[in-house]
């Protein structure tokens, strides 16, 4: 089961306590339905939980017993209403003109907070989906109706969400990519367990990113240490070959011998192993002196 299906299963378990909530949730479902016109209503879903909930909601909101039939594909449930009297009853409940063209929102029936929440739940159940938070943060609504997409955008903004809108082929997509917005939406509509899953995924990602940054930093430091050590070894060999190493002060020669004996060790380890020990900065200065001497020799030879 996908994360989106898990969310819808949780939402379908939310009890319907008032008739206005059932009506508002039905409204959200119908505005994103496959067909919501004066000549017919059709809802198609492959979600068993949603199919059972739609039947309960229609009975509670409109006193209509509408049972689904199996679609051509056996995993599909199809709710279809063609009787004019039933269609008019539904349109009247929403204060809609059954003869008007196009899908439009009637905000007047969504004044109460509980009704707004129920509407959003129904809209998501019918026209929404959400990606698994382990992969990405993305919650969206899809509709083929331009005017309705603008009305839905305004409704979401009034609910303190900030959806973005794009076109996907012939459809309009309203979406969030903020984990906080997705968490808030799921909590508000009645899916706190799913919201917690988003929060947990975010924590895991944050920890993983911190670890990756730390590992990358350590890897970069190790690479710098190795590159510096190799440069020092090459310089010391150059100075040994042309006899100039033995002309350097004793402390410089000691630094060279220590590096050649321990090419893989860090400066801190090398500095502590000297007798007497010196600071890391002091040893670094001595080794840089060797590199500089070797480079001067190369420049004089024209290499």
C-alpha cells in the first residue's frame, strides 16, 4: 500500500458527527469527481475504503442510498447517479443551479471551520495524492477545470496554505512541497498518524544530511592531509637527491626524517612524537620550509 493510500485509509476512518460535515465532505468529493453535471454524477475509485465512505456520506448528507457497481476493471468502484430528482436534490443541498455549466464552488455553505475541514478531506480523498515522505515532500490536487482550480487555490490560501499551481497536460495541479504544509494539512483533515510519519521522515533526512555533511568534511580533510603529505615526501626526496637536505638545520632534518618514516600520519600525531614534542603549527612550518626549498631548487634548474 502506498503512502497516499495509507493517508486515505486514515481519513476514511474519521467519524462523521454532523450532517453539515457529511455534506461538506461530499462537496469536496463531488467537485473532484469524474462527472458532476446536471445530466449525471459519476465517482470512480479503486479505493475500497473510499467506496464504503462515499456510500455512508451520501446516505447521511442526502438520504440517498447509492451503492457502487464494479467497473470494467474489477478493482474499480463506480458510483453513478442519473435520476434527475436525485441530481436536483444534491445540487439544491449545495445551493447550485443544476442548469449552470461548469464546476464552481459555493463558499456560502463552507462558513464553519468543521465544514471547511470536511470539505478539504473530501477534496483530498477524491482528487488528491501525496508522495511518500522518504522520497520527497509533495501533496497535490488535480482538476481539469480552470475556474474551479482558481477557486480552490483561493480557498486553500484562506485556510493558510500556500499552494502552487501548474499545468499537467490538460489538467491543473495545485500542490505543496513544504513538509510543514503537508503536516498541517494532514493534521487538520484528520490524519495525525500520517502527519507523524512525515515528521519522522524529516528527522531521518535531517540526521542523514548532517552525517553526510560531516563525512564529506572529514573526507575533504583527509584528502587535504594526504595531498600535503605526498607533497612533503616528494620535496624531501628532491632535497635528498641534490644533497641540500643535509645543509638544513637539525630541526628541519628531524622533521624530514619523521615525515619519511610516517608518510600517512597527521601533523598532530607527528608533532606529538617529537622529542621534545612541538606544536602542530611548528611542525607544519618546518615541513612547508622543505617544500619551499625543493620548489626553489626546481625553479633554479628551470624544471
